[in-house]
């Protein structure tokens, strides 16, 4: 199928349930996309993806039997072989589904990493057991056997480690509870978890970094009894993906809000889980690139600097665009990246969002999220940047490709690069938005060699 789109970006489309090879334009890379319905009657969504050393990959998210908020949501883990096909020997037909807490929509897998032994670690949020308020949450991590998709009983309690950072509390019409940001492995193979907990003596949330030992328990030698909490000016936190340096130091990432303005947060911990106060301003980078909003959702290392992806705008009335920053080893915006330290990428004058990113062996960065060519429709967005932040026009016009996955609210939440560096896998959702129907999980494989 040949698809040429005349706007200032490349756009592809596919029939649901059918895998197609797409040539998006004279510059864009060949890609295949497949829609997977783990549940024919309810929502199923992918939020993260990760490769193993053999080139197989795992996508994780959530699945429910129905589309109502009261329908019980479960953890979804899928395994794909290196040719992009489901491994039908894993779980049931390629899907391992776990109902870790019977409840409503609180259970959702948001991140996956594969350790050096090939074991699959999946993290997210779960309903708090015995909570008096259905909105109360804990953080969980499961370890899954890579061959058959069963829980690894040597991890946590029968394969499940639940982290209860603190009790939830009503906050006006909202509710502050434990939250999940992301996972990373440190140089010794220990798991780093970033999340949220209610601030002590406050109703808002603080960032929290936890380190788990080989058995899934808190490593009490790290921080204070296994955790470190970070607060800036008693403002609410939004935790995202942690990044670990080869030295064992950890960056926590995300953003906070002051009034109607959001600003980025990167804080740095030493290998023992203590704040490195020499980094940035008293241990944190908090400089907004755009005055109206600058948010961080994911980040990768580039030498001794951190490159981020998120979105932002210049004013309250401005449209949102994908935004990437580069922050140097001292915690200062690197003005040699993009334009004065940041990249702002717009699809077509409507709101766009960046959610995740991965680095290629040649130093380029692949950013994913959602892009709009109209106010009423969102497509999955992939954006390729060169190491200096300039758009890689060989990937597509303005470095962009849009993927119409078949819904009105399509989105990519996860991205991973194969060990050989020859393919990128994008994981996300064919979303129905406000239309009738249910969301389906989506996988796009981009051939980086062609």
C-alpha cells in the first residue's frame, strides 16, 4: 500500500486487525502496524514496550471486559517474537492477563523492563486493598516468566510486590493517592521505581524514588528505609520515568504546577538515594522552556546530559506542541541543543503531545505521542531528532510521521529500539475517543534500515 499525504508531514493508515507494510513518503521509513483486541467487548491499551536481548519484545497495559469506569480493569502483558508476531506460547495466545486487585479502573500496567536474565518486570498502579475510598491506589511491580507468561513466585509475594507509600486523602473534589511514574534498572540489576505519595502535612503529592532488591522488597540501604521523597515548594508533583546513570546515580523526572503554569522537574540522587545538592538549583532543574507550560514525560541519557520529551505552550491560549529539552550534567539547560536548549515541534497548528522516547545507536532520538491535523482527531505521532535537536528530514517531513490507527483518538505511549538498532517498536492505542466502541491496543514496527 502506498500512502502519500500532502500536508507538511507523512501520514499512514491501516485496516484494524490487519498488518500492512506502508511506504509513507519518499523519505519516510517503511512500517507495519497491527491492531490487537485482547478483549472484544472492552478497552485494551498498551502503554509501554521493551526488548529482550534476543530481539523479542513485550508490550504492557490494561484490559477490561467492558467500557464502563466501573468495569474491572486488569494487567495486560503481551509477548512478540522478533518478526513482530505474537508468541502464542506465552500466556494464552500471546497474552498474559492478571487481575491483581478486583475492583474498578485502578489497575493498569504503565512500564516494562527486561532484566539481564530475561525476566520481565512490569509496574503500574493498583487499587489499595481494603480502601474506604475507591480512588485510593498503591504502586505494584510484578515479575513475569518470559517463556510462559506466569508470575515468578520468587518475586515479592507470589510474583507481586505492592508498594504502599502512604494513605490517600481527599483533596477538594480530587483525591491524592500513591501514583506510578516509571521503572529503570541500575548497574547492579536492582529495580528503580519512580512514583508519588501524599506530602506529609499536606494534601498534594511528592515525588518518590524507591529501590527494590532482588526479591522485590524495598532495599532499606537506599534513601530512608528504601525510598527518597522530593518536594519543591509544597507544590503537587507528576512523576514520570527515572533515568539511571552508569555510576548508579538516579534522575527523577516529571513536572509540577504553580497556579495554571506547569514547569519541568529533574532531580538527582547519588548512588545511596540521597539528593545531590550540587545539581541544578538545590538538587533540581526546574527551568521552563516555554512560559505557559513545559512538561517532562520521559528522558534518556546523551553522554552526561539528559534529553527529555513532553509538551508545552508559550501562553494559556497557545496550542500545545511536543517539547524536548537537553539539560547538562550540572543541571542547566544546554543552549547548544535545538534553539536555546529546547525543541518545539508542531504538526499542523493544533494540540500535540509527546509521551515517550528512545535513543538510536547513531545518537538520534525517536519521540512518540499524539499529533493532530484537526481539532477533532488525534493520530499516533513519531518524531525523529538528530543528536543536536534538529529534525531528521530523512524520517519524514519536519522529522514527523503520523499513524492513523483507525480511531478518533489514536496515541503512542511507548517506544523501544531493538538491540541491533534495526527497528523501532511503538506501542499505543487505537482510541475511540467520545465515539461508541472500545479502545484496542496497537503496535507499529518501523524498519530503520530502509
